[in-house]
C-alpha cells in the first residue's frame, strides 16, 4: 500500500462531507431519481445500458426497509414509463435481512412482483460474507417464482465461490461475477491481488460452462482481456454475457469495450445515502481521491 493510499484511508473518518462529495461525485449519479434518469440517458447515448441502485444498506428499522421498497417501486415505474435501458439492483440488508429473513423476503418479493409486471429485471446484490448463505437462499426461493426476472451476484474473492458458481452454472441462472469489495478474514477470502484475479478467471470459466447469463463485472483490464479470450475460445454467444462497470470508473475502458461490439452495463447508484457509499469506495480505492485531485486542477469531472 502506498503512502498516499494509507493517508487517504486514515483521513476518511475525519474528512468533511463536502470534500468527500467532491471526490466521489463522479461515482454517484446524484441524490434524486431525476439525477439517475439523466445519467442513464447520457450513458445510453454512449451505447451503454444501466443498473439503477437506490443507495442504502444494513437497515435496522422496518420503516426504513419499507421506504426502500417504495423507492424501488418508483424506480421501476419510471424505467417502464420512460422506456429506459435499465434494470435494478438491491441489497438484502436494505430490505431488512438483518431484522428478519421472512420480512426481507417479503420486501424483495414485493419489488420483484412490481418489476415482473413491468418487465424490469432485478439483481439481488451480494454483501459481506456473513450474509452470503441468506442471500443465496433468498435468490433460490424467489427465482422459482420469477425465473427470468431475477439474478444474483457472486464475489470471486471468497473461498467458497467455486462451489457456489458450479451449482449456479448447472442451474443456468443469471449471475453477476465481481471481485468483491468486502475485506474478509483470510480463512474466508483470498487477500492477494493475483490470487483474486485467478479465482475470478476460474469462476468465470465455470459460469461460461453452464447455460446461464453472465455479467462480467470488472474494471481490471487484465480480466477484461481474459474474459474476451474466453468468450472467443468457447464461442460464447453475445446474448449470454455482458460487461459491467461502475459509474465513473475508467470511462475510457468502457468505451473500448463498447467500441468492440460488446454489451456493457453501468451501475448507477443514487440517493440520499451517498455518503457511506462514497466513503467505502474511497477506502477500497484511494485512487478515487487522486483522480478527484487531478480533475480539480484540470477543471473538470468525468462520469
């Protein structure tokens, strides 16, 4: 870890919100749904589709989970009414997983019912390792009711992932594969960059060996190269995969991928809970702060 990275991580807890907002604003569409819609339209002009995510997680009160459900209903109606090239993703803990599993399942089911009626796909996001079993259980219970409208996320850095993707590949589901951002203990997750990369490749190969759809979620150009080679060698049809990236991260690579004729989806987070999301992004990737400093002196911010 560089001195700069260490300094950024140490400073985050005492950094004023306006400064965090400045450095992270390229990674968050804004505080409102209107901000997110504008971002999706701009990305569409670039040839990208999107995933809309209402920021929020780890709610401890049922009323907050109900608020999140209502927010997603509004997002779904907006996607359908304005015919946006977008789907949605949600976090189980935002839906009340830490309160009660059945309560969470009912909330996610309510979102899925609304989304299914409007033809909007729903991705159930993956959080820290303590929630993995419950999230996969939730996914399996709900995919039985909404088989074509529900997907899940798998994190390559977890040691359990190869077993998980083997089962998911056999089921032919819709899986988003990412490296994973949650720092877990060594017995649970890989820690070294190259090992995580290799684990990603192994998991991707297993998923492509199945019959389902794969979201190749990475900003690592080495992994993009590996994925493209795998797609070519295995003859993976274009309707079986897409690349996925976060808003504001390496837009040049994003344009390279779409320029090569590959579908690419951009994760577009928005909402009033932008601060904890931004802090986590800055903590996991201090280069965000570096990019913000560079953009400040250039007088521009690129999303």
